[in-house]
């Protein structure tokens, strides 16, 4: 890849790298790992940076700094050639002589004798580094043998990859976690927030597949190379970003690199404006990224990305602080997040983002709130946010999930999901849960479509793979179900629904020992797990073990609350039909999950012909499944 024009910040970095090598000049053990550690940049990021700026690897860069310092010392005639070799970090004078002569086209001894020798204007790269190009295809041993069979095999392989490339052919991008170059660690919340916001801006483009924030965060400070990251995420372009200033003004450096089919630098742009224009900067960056990828934007997308938007800096920072703490997921951080969202509202009651944050916060049902109170507060904040800005897809998603799982308002849930995906086709959370909305009504084609979309956007989610496995199983696509379940277990050991799917598949094949082994890997203390365990024991003619589980949970329910729907499903397995419906009525009154998904659980197959089951489905306004 050709070197690019350096910005002032690039020049600062190169100087810092050079100075660091010079400070460690005599340390012959000083290499790539030590340099990346001392300058505070990951090895992979440093490699990519020097490839972009200088067209060379990190080890080449270190070697050339050593050689250039050696050249200065030789011209000054301050010591013997061997002594200078050791001074600049070479542990072998003979190797130093060889490398120096290759680089400068003159032996170090000759330069020492005649310091006025004119050196070549363009210095050659050291092709003995790890980046030495591979020999031409036609000079490789297989062709020297004249083996027609070998040539034919290679031609077939080459043709295969030309016709079926391993890289994604559609427009796809992943925004890697931004680097905090502000010099202030406390700005991490801001760096993380702007990274997520840019992903959201790009996500509005319907013809572009944008990898989720959750999946890209796995590569924060990663030492993987660009090609490896792009392969794992299944994209052909990557965005790197750095926040340089986050005070009264905002300075962001964005780099866009096409990784497949051939690595090529597409954009290196520094955005610098007042903090009030932070939303504009993000939209502009998203627009220019789309242009460089050659995406045709719709009129609506053009309008969204070109709108002028301003926000009070402290309002935006409090909003990002709230998101940062909300993403931590603890009870303490939940309250801190709400406090920051409220501070943002107090400063600017007309800004929609803080209300969006409150809606998402209360939807988590934390801080000692009842489900009803949390729902009321979440919907109130969401309605306010959407009145101010109806394009906030996160708010539509929050409402859709609340209506789906808590309030059982299927029509409002469907409308909210549709609004969310209209605003952001790359909202993986909306896709993942919309799949389960469709499953309720037996629309498996739509259900699987959205579940697959969720994985395309968040390809590192064990949960989403396991959910898709369940849906494939329900749709009688058993090979796909097994493949997705095993993938979920690769991503996360003991993936709950991955184990459930494999348990169901084993029961279907009458592989009883296998079925029990899968279900016994689930958390022992979880009443949900015990539903699958009891069902497995009934299916494998071990009724006494299922009865033992029932007695254990009933005893526990006398001391503590135990999900009545879980208990009802175990009662169903055991033929305790009246008790099962008594507990289901209790679950309905308490609006306990997963009562709306009874059709999905094999454990309820024993009671589905009872008229009371059909009556319950009618109350839930869900289609009745007898089998």
C-alpha cells in the first residue's frame, strides 16, 4: 500500500517513535513489542499506522532509525565500525555491515574513510524484514518442476477464488474502537460515546451493513492485523478513529481502509470544529465514508446526514456519561447513569438524547423499581424523546421490547420495531427481538430473516447464534440448528440456548445420554434450567428424577419466589395438569415471562389439548398450537 500524506498529528507520532528508538538505541533487545508499549499504542495499530504513513513495517522503521544514526556516527568518525554497530543496537558487526551496505549501497568502512561520499537519493527498504514480498508465482518451486498437474491444481484454486471470493462482496464496514489521544484518561467515556454515535450514523444507510458496537469493542487494543479483524467480522472496509481534542473544540482523526479485495487507503481526514457541532462532525464523517465506499444514498439518507444540528457541549457530555455508566450494567452505575441523564435534561429540556437515555435506563428495570413503575417512567421518557426527534431508533427499540415482553401489546410492539428499523436498518437489537415477535405468530420466514440479520450485524454474539439455532429447530431445519448451536458454544462456553438446542436435537435422535449431558451443563440453581432437565428425564424414562426436581422447586417456593411458569411446565411434564393450569393462571396474573412463549416449549406439549390451554392463548391473543 502506498504511503499517504502525513498530517501534523502524524508527524508528531513519527517524531515520538523516532525519539523512543533513539532513547533505546544501545538496547539490542528493543523491538516492536517494546516500542508499542512505550508509546502507548497496540502493536497491530502501530503496524497499520506505519504501513499507511511510511509503507513499511515497525521492525523496518526501527532498523532504519538505527542505520541512519549509524550513518551520522560514521561520518563524524567517532569510533570504529564495530563500536558503532554496538552503539546503534546491532549485536553482530558482520550483520551490521551487510544490512548497512544493502540499505545505503556503500560499505560502512568506506563511508567512515570518505564521509563526503554522496549517498543515493532514495534509500531502499530492507527486504530482509518480515514484509519481504513473496517470490513471483512463476518462480515458485512447483513451476520449476514443470509439473502439469501442479499447475492445473493452482489454476483451479485461483479460478475458484476469483469466482467465489472469501471476502464479503456487499458494502460492509466495521468502526474499530477509537483511540483516546486527548492525554486525559477521564475522557474515555467521550471517546467510547463518539465511537458508538458514528456507528449509529452509518447504520442509517440502508445499503451498508454496519457491524455493531458490541462486536467491534472486542477488538479494543487488539494486536490482530486488519485483514484478520475484517475476516472475523465479515466486512471489506474498516474505520479507525482517534479523538485528539475534547475540550471546547472537538478534533477527530478518521481513517477508512478497504481491506478486501485489495488493501487500499480510502480516507484520512481530520475533523476540527467547536464542540457544539459534534453531531454535525459525526454526520459529515459518516457521509464522507459513504462517499468513499461509493454508496448511493437515498434522498432521505442524504437529508439525514446533511442536516445542521447543534447541541450544548455539557448536555452532550452528560448524555455520553450516562450511556457510559448505563453500559457498565451494575446497580450503582445504573443510578449514576440516571443522574447524568437528568443533569442533561435540566440543562436543556428540549434535547431528545437525554430523554432517550432515561427511557433506555428505566427499561432495564433497576434501582428497586417495580416493573409497572419502570415501564411507566420508560414510556414517558420515550414519548418525550420521540416528540422531539422521531428518528431515534434506540427509543423505538426500547418501546418495542417493553411492549413485547412486559405489556403484551403486539400491535404497538410491531409498529415500534418497524419504526426502529426504518430509522436504522443496522439496529441488531431490533432485528434480534423482532424475530421473537414474529415467532409468536408462527411467521417463521420473517422470524429467521431478522435473526439472521442480527448475526450479520453482530457476528460475535453467542446469544444471537443460539437464538437462531432455536428458530431453525422450530422450523425443522435441524442441520442449521445444530451448526448455529455449536457456533454459539464456540463463542461462549455453556451458551444456554445453544445447549438447549443440542438437547432437543439429541432427544429427537433418541440419543438419551447425549441429551442429558447437554442439559446437565446448564446452571444448576436456575429454575429455567430445571424445566429442560425435567422434560429430558421424562423423555428418557427417568420419571423419578423429574419428580425429585418438582419436589425440590415446590419446597423452595415455600421459602422464596420461584417462577410459576417454570413450575407449571414441570407439572405439565409430570401429568399434574390441574396444578399446571393453577400455576399458569398465577403466571398470567403476575405477567411473568416466558408465559407468552408456552407454544415454543416442548414441556407444554402434554397439556395443549386441554381446553384451558386454548383459553389461555386466547387471553394472551396468541395463535393456539395444539401440537
